[in-house]
């Protein structure tokens, strides 16, 4: 439920769609890129049997490697939504709100969705750490060779990626309010 705290979101135990907070799995601004990748991936995988929402609070999260949503763990149904804190984009550490996922290595995708359906990304910014070369990788890479993915991306900002959004294979997609730069 919404409240008046700086996060503006309070997690309850009532019924409905499960919601997990990436911070509860070790994804924290200032943590290492490997710790953030593992924390977000573990939060996603915790919803394997139910589907649900992974909430990533305001902050800049370095990401080393690729956060994988894989049918081997999630099944093909997925039903996973990865949601940032607000509709306002966090473009740099100086911004006061929003969720920024920042790649720190040269060639990996930040997210790869492998044969998983019903996946949503919303209220997120993707960037690359200044001063490090970027010669490969995408902000988000959707791949399917066995089923038709249903993909939704809303209110996304992508900057300094070699590729923004890559779609390989069978997909039905809705992309709204997306800005891709540099």
C-alpha cells in the first residue's frame, strides 16, 4: 500500500499478487555489481512458483554480469514484473528518485529473459558506468525458441548501452514510453 514515507510503498501480508523487495535479497545501492545481480535474480527466482512483483527501491544499482530470467527456474509462464520505485527516471546518482540499473562490464546484457512468458519491466532506467568501455550487451534481451513471449515494457529509460532492447524469436510485445539514448 502507498504511504507517506520516502519509499512510498509498504509491503503487507494480505492475499493477492506476491511482492518481494530486491533489498531483502541483497540488492542495495552501493553494493557490488555481483551482489546486486545475485540479489535481484534471487528475488525473481523466489517467485518461481507463484509469479509476482519484484520491487527495486530508489537508487543506483551497479550490475556485473547478466540477471537471468530462465524457463529452467521460472517455467515458461513467468508472470514476473520488475518494477522500479517511481515513474521518474534516475539518470545519475545526483537524481533524488527513481531506480537505475547500471552495467559495469563491457559486453553482458543487464537482463536476459530466456523462454519465459508474461514478463513486465516498468519504471526503470538502464545506464552504463562512466569510464568503462561498453562494446557489447543490451539493457534487456528477450530470447525465445519454444513459445511466444508476452512482453511489456513501460516507462523505461536506456542510455549508454550497445543495444537497447533485443528481441530474438517468438514475441508479442508492448513497448510504451521508452527513451533510448547514446
